[in-house]
C-alpha cells in the first residue's frame, strides 16, 4: 500500500473518531473522502513529509492549521462552529479548501462549519465556477440575510463525512450531472433555489436535531 494511501486512511480515522467522540455517531470509512484526502496530500508536498501514525493529534492539527495559514484561510471558533467569513472573497471555495475546513473542524471537535458570503457574489457568480457547491448544498442549511446582503451555509461535518459520493447509484449520478450541466450558466443564487439543500442532514434524525440546535450570529 502506498504511503499516501496509508496516511489518508489514518487521517480519515482521526476525523471519524473525533466525530464519534463529539456526536456519539459512528461513521464508516468513506471511499470518496479517502480519495479527496489523497488528493489533498498529493497537492501539497509539505504534507507528504510526515509519518502521521507517529504524530500526536495536536501535531497533526498544528500542521493543518499552518497549511490554512499559508493559504490565508482565516477562521474563528464559536462553540460548536468553525466560522469562516468569506464576504470579501471574489470566488467560491474550492473542493480542496472544503476538505481542509472539514479536517480543521473535526480536529478541533467542531460539529459544523459556518461559511458566510456576500449576497452579491452568490447572485453574480455562475454555478459552473463553483465545483464545491453541490457538496455544500447537500450537507448544509442555507440562510439568506437580505437586510445585510449576506448568505450563510451551515455545514454539518458528520453529514459530509458520512455520505460516500463514490457509491451513489449510477443512474442518479447521471441525472444529477445532466441537471447540473443544464443549469451551468445560472447564478449560484438561482441554482440554490433548485437544490434540496441539507438532504444528507435530513436523512439522519440525529444529525438533523444537532444541526437545528446551531445558532448563528448575524
């Protein structure tokens, strides 16, 4: 087994163990997440230097936090939330950045990540320019604050870690792909209107109850 695959499996186990400790929900290993963790390790040579099995949890957390600092991914912590203010961003986050946020949230025992965007970006950006939008919609509750011109996604970490996108039915995958292609020129705002966001949270009553307890500060 390649070292990078071993490292990805070890990192995923840490994430899942922390989720179980935080929520009491036992999650199974997820092929899609393992692939994304391998992709992340491949993207940053700095992350491939270490033997993660010999590192403490605090050392791994410090390493991932240093990566987020290097990438200028600023955040704050509030109770069960990692809060990420992206209102100054000109682009939507990438899938790679989403995976980093999931790791940070799990290693700091947070159950949710709160992304805040400007309504202007969501209204003007095209869905084809946001490769992480479906993963976020599936595992988040969406709130729009028109008075402040803000859009909020409250992402359940356990929901996205527990759903294996690589094991979805092929017919469903094809239909979703066709649907997305047909709407690729829509704004993110219009695309979100067509989405059943939070569906992977709503499938699990325990996660639904946990997410509904989350209070965000506008």
